[in-house]
C-alpha cells in the first residue's frame, strides 16, 4: 500500500520498494529521450542475445579460447580439449553459424580462427571480469 508524504506542498506516493531502487518515481525526460535515440533496433539486440547464448556453453568457450591462441583444425581442437572430432565439429558449426569463428581450407584440411578481433576482445574482457579479485 502506498504511503503519502507531504513534501514542499507536493504529495508523493511512495510504495514499499526493494533495496537499490528509488524511493520516489521521477523520470528525467531529457536523459530518457537522449538514451532512447541511441537504442539499437530489436533485431540487433536479439542477435547479440543469441551470440551470448552461444557463448554460454563452456565447451564453446574453450574452443574460443584455444582459437584465440592459434589457428587450429578440428583434430587439434579435439586433442586439446579431450573431445571427439564429431563433438568439436558440431560446436564449430554452431560458432560458425553465429559468425564467431571462420575457417580456411588448405588441401584436405580446414583451419579455424576467430571470426575477427572483436570475438577475442569480448572473450578477454569476460575473462578479466571473472578473474578480478
């Protein structure tokens, strides 16, 4: 139930709120409008959310990590992570579909790398965050 307080001749309704929330409702229209203009389209946000979902898997993160160290083929990754070639291929397909990794063919071999420097930066920043003390 809201509590009515009289402040400077103005009545303000306060409801019981959780810690870390405002005690009054006040919208700074200027700031809200400025930020609203910068909002990305839902399609972009949804694509980003899908990328984070894909990165939410520890096996895929290990693959991202090893690919940040060197260009590797499926066999190399499988040997490094103790996984089957099939399991690695499946995870690489998921990562490739999200444009997180890419490959190049050399004869009968396919060598994988991170799609671009942004993927490595994203991984390194996340790692830095969890390793902070």
